[in-house]
C-alpha cells in the first residue's frame, strides 16, 4: 500500500527536479547569449569590410578584413589616446597594488579595533556615485594643477580600483597559512624577510591578477576620463567624443579595440576574482 | 647548555586569561612534554617560549639569557608546527637549507648539514621534491629535519604527530625519541595525547585551565597524581574516585570498607585507586558488575560501587558475568586520597 502511494510522489519529485534542471540550463544559456552575442557581433563587424557591415544578411564568419581596424588605428589622435590609456591604467595599477596589497595583508594578519568596519567601508566606497564626485574633483584638480594629467586621472581610477585590490589581496593573504610565516621567523627571518622569501612568492600570481584587474578597471572607465581630461584624452574618452559622428564600421573597430584587451585580461585572472568572493575555484 | 626557565608567565587575551602565573624550569637536554586538553594553555605557553606570542607578564630565560623581549630568530630555537609548515614553493632541500641560508653559511656546509639531517630522517631520496608531492608523514619528516639542521639549543614541537594516522604516529614517535636524544637538545613538546606524553617525556607538565597542575616524571604523574584532575586525565581508563567518611581511630570508611588513611580535619575526603590496582577477592569494595570488556591480556570490568561508576582491570582468568557481585580489594600501597575542596592530594 505504502509502496503504491510512494511511487507517484517519487515520480512527482523526479519531474520537479527535471523541470528545475531544465530551468537552470535555460537560464544559463540565456545569460551566456546575453553576454556573448554583443561581443560576437562586435568582433564579427570589426573584422568585416565596411560594405559587409551595412550589408544584409550577415555572414556567420567574418571575412577577416582588417581595413576598418587599420583605418581606425591610423585615425588622428588614436595612437595618442591609446598611449594615454596605457599610461593611466599602468599608474592606476601601481597605485592600487602599492596601497591595496599592504592593506590586504594588514586585514588578513592583524586584529585591530574597527577591522570589520574598515572592510565594510572599503566596499562602501564603490557605492559612492562618480558623477557626484566629478565636478568638485574637476574644480580641485584645476586648482592643484592635476587637471588633464595622467596622474590626476589615475588617482581617480585608483579610488575605483583600490577596494578590489584590497579585497582580492586580503583573500589571497588569508589563504596562506600564518604558520609558514612563523616558521620563517623561527628560522632566522625578520618580518620583512619572511614576507619577501615566503609570502611574496606564494602570493605573486594573485597579486599580478589583482594588478591586471586594476588595469582593466582604469582601461574601461569613461566618465571620469571624459570629465577630467581635455587634451590628454584616454581611449574611452576619445572614442566617446569622436566616434559619435563616425561611420558604423569605425564604431565597431573602436569598440573592439577597447573591449578585446579587457576581455583577455579578465579571462586571464578570473580565478582570483572568484576567490575574492570566497568561491574556491582551483 | 640551554636550560629554559619560565618565571611567573601570564597571558591574557582581552578578558580571557589563558595562562595564570606559570613557573617551570626545564633542564638542559631534558625532554619536557606539556600535556593537557585543548584550551588549557599549553600551546600558548610554547608560543611564548618561541617568541610568537608575548607574555602579559613574567620572564622567559633560555641558556641563562633573558629572551622574552627578543624576536624568535634571536632565541636559538627551532620549531616544528602541527600542520608541518613546509614551504610549498621550495624543494625539500631548500626547505631544510632555509635557516642555514639565513645564517649565511657557505654552500659546502649547507649541503653537508642538509644531507646529514635528511639521512637522519630518512628523506634523502626526496630532496628534489616539492611539498605538494609528499605524504603527511614525509612532510612531517621534512619539518623535523628543517628544525634539526639548525642545530638549535632548543626544539619546540607543537603537536607534531597529531595530523598523522595512528600507525605512522607510533612509528614516528619512536623515531623522534631516538633522534632527539641523540641531538642533545632541550625539547618542549606539546600534546593532548597522554600515551605520547608518557612514552616520550623525561618529565610531563600536566596543564589545566592555564595552570601547571603537576610537573614530574611520567611514572610519578601516573602513580602519584598531585591533584584529582591529573588522576582523572591520565590513564586509560582513568582513576576511580569514591567518597570516604571519617571513621574511628583515624581510619576512613569507603563503601562500607574501613581503610587506614591520612590525617585530615575534614569529615569527608576522596578515595582514589587505579583500575589495575584492585583484585577480586573475599573482602573489599562491594561491586555489582555492569559491563565486561575482554581486552586479551586482561579484562576491563565496569561496575557499580555504591551507586557510582567504578572500573577495574582484572586478570583475564577471573570469570565474571554481568550482574555478578564482586569484592574488589584495593592494593594498600596504591591507594591515594584527595581533598574534595582543594582537589589536591593528601
């Protein structure tokens, strides 16, 4: 009797689980399309000749015509903007790691009053809208002479990248057992030597990843770049300004030039970004 | 020469007192085991000697030198950690050589010392490997070799065997004892395993709630516990305790049995006896057998004596069944008495 009663129940739960599985797969596919389709279209159009971009129907594989990309690269001001972007992003990277890694180390190794509050505040800085800051910052930068310089923009980008640098390096250092450091101390190391000889070699890949992430944040940032620079535009600000009136194929080429490096960087450091949120994915 | 003197060392973490005024002297080349349940302060005490933790008050002297203000590297110690702490980015050779390189020894000496200690710990075939390619037991050998290579005056060990499986632990225990005796260092060894403590130690310091209850040779700690806690913590099964009431002529009545005992002003004290120190006979403590566990060489019998739990280790020839009424005669020279208020031995 009970076996008869149980069978439909079991079947029902199996059905429900199956439906749940389908829902999960469908959602995953939808999200993938949501993210991947624009990137696909961008790359296909960037690698097509100008005629093909406006033609219909589209070809599934691009013709690998680099004409529009070549034209874009030789476009007046692009090389300069590219150089500015690299300069600002590099400065951001150095500043973020320079300040962020020591903060991450301190958070992981020392107990101090207000530690939890500090961690929370680090995250809260990301909740502060940049447009609100931009005008007073612009005024202040003009007064101090930092306006329209790579350093000025890098400082703003550092405030954006720093919270991530702190949190990534914090999880990184927390993952290295403190006993390794203590063992080094008992074997004749000072605190600094122990850090250099034991902790740094183990943390270096993660720190590099965190640096690349800071680089990418600066590389992609457009608002502050557009407001705070005039002559020394970064690539994003330059594209925002000049591509509005450009033909469609040039827009695609510019977009690809911007997106592809960032994509490659993020892909390279993805496992450390997961680690930041405490998801072990190794 | 490295005598370790711990004078009035206390440690407080916020409102919690981990160590209360601990005094302990460890002779040169002595093997001292700090034994206690987790949270008794034994690891904290070891870390204070190592310099990884600073005492809230008190002094630590090593080899006639006050060291409590010195960093670990200046104390002439080497330490073996519970989770081995073998550096994962270095080979076994470089791990063992790590401290020697910090001392800036010439390469010839480094190689000679690494090879010698590796041979001693039987890991000479592993020198080119990384920590990730080693088993737990091998990692532990590397950790010990790394400490020995420093040729320190003092070796500190924090539960070095507790992460190994039982068989390996037994094997490493005997090996450690031989190696450390040959190295002529002073050793402090922290463990919660009483068998490990008994088998390794020259002296055991039994710790409880941040205090050293007794520091004496293993046999002394086992035979003459200084406090009730020591008797109940050491020994498997532990000591039996029964209430004793004052009777005439300075003797004490225990479960109806009258025994000669110590002089005390109290009306009631505690009688204690090890399970193996009773014999089934004509006269003795009246016991009702509850559970019988034959263990081969002897039989563990759990009984009821006046409503209290009582364990006896009897000869396996003694035939008993559950429900039997026995008379358990305590060996007179093995009876111990405790003050129920102070819990100290009388």
